[in-house]
C-alpha cells in the first residue's frame, strides 16, 4: 500500500462550485450602481417585501442608486463577477450569507464591515426582523444610519 495520496483522482473542488465561474444571466440587464441589495425572493405585497422596501426608504435611496438581486436558498453567485460587472461599493445582505457569494469572511451582523473595497452590511432576513424589532433597531443605529443618513462612513 502506497502512503502517497492519489491527488489526480481526488475531487479538490466540488461541482457545486462551478457557479463561481459561470456567466451570471441575472445581472445582464442590470445597470452598474454602487449599492447592491441581496435578499431571498419576496412575494409581491408581502410583509417581507414591505420590510425590505421600508429599509430602502429609510436609507432614502432612489431606484437609480441600487440594484436588488434575489437569491434563493442554496443558490450561489460569484461575488467577483457581480462586483466587477455592477461597480458595487455597498452590499446590503438581508438574510443572505456571504458564502452564497463565494466569499469566506466573518462579518458583524447589523454593522457595516469593510471588505474587498466595499462596505458590507449583513442583516437578518426580513421575516426575522419582523419578529425581532430590537435587531431592526440595531441595524438602523449601527449600520444604516451612519452609512446612509449621517454619511459619516467613507465608502
């Protein structure tokens, strides 16, 4: 028996990671904007959709300032491709994990984080924020207000 592992027939990168190299059709119709909002798909006129819209309104964002990308659970998309395509400076993750973007980084929840030349703001899902108003207040006070209202954070 040989103690040397057979690296030729060993799976180093699983096929599930192919998403990170494929072309992203969902962003093809989007125009470059500095803010990207990532969330799970939302039902029209649902409480979750209203919650996300309230967050956008509280930040006083116009439709020409941001793109929204809906990521289903388990769906992965390549961060480097959307960053380069859309010219993103601020990423608002509403119930989306950085791992779905192929990013291995530990971000502080409900705070702004500097990573890869952008500000990342991770938050609970819209459903969870409805159940936990204290977390919604923390998101506003620690991340959204300093970045969007006070403009005290450099991008």
